[in-house]
C-alpha cells in the first residue's frame, strides 16, 4: 500500500475509516414484505406462526406438497385510484420426526396463521424390544 501526499496533509481522511452505507430502499422493501414467520418446537408440538393479518381467511391456502408445508396467500383489491395485488408463497420443510397426517392450521383473532403438527415420540430408553437373530448360510469351500 502506497502513501499519498493527501494522506500526510489530511491524516483524518484516510481510506481506513469504513462507513456502512445505508441502503435507501431497505425501508421500502420492508414495508411491502407481507409475511414474516417463526418456527417453534415445544412440548411435543411443531408449529409455524405466520403474520398474515393483511389477508382474509379465504385468501389463504395451506397444503402439504411432498416433504414441504406450502402456505400461499393471494389478495386483490380495486379502488377508483388503482388496484393492489399481494401474493406470497412460503414453503417449510417438514422435519423427519413430524407426523404429516397430524398437520393442521388455524387463524387467531389477530389474523395470524398457525400451522401445527405432532412430533413422533422417540422410543423410550427403559423399554425393551427383542430383535430376532437370523442364521446365515455357511459358505461352501471350493
């Protein structure tokens, strides 16, 4: 790294003062992010909470697609000034210890969606299970 004449005349203005540049569009996009989520595992339950208060219940759809829970919301409204359209699709991988048949969803009074499922109980340590022993065929000598 070479020293410049400006470095000796203006030592406070060195290039080592890093400033974090503010993204001018960060607040703009945060405002239009329609859904934020939180995943929780507690007391034998798996749950995903989504803030969907800007969507009506009939505009939301929850489905199981393969190993994923898919939550989709579509909203469209028109006024004399223009129209507003919102759409989101969020996929959450179903953990391997979750029973896919136990997945259910519900909206709370604030319009937040909660998708819940039961966690399969692991085998109890004190429980005994007998494993049958098979007999392998002997190899014939050549």
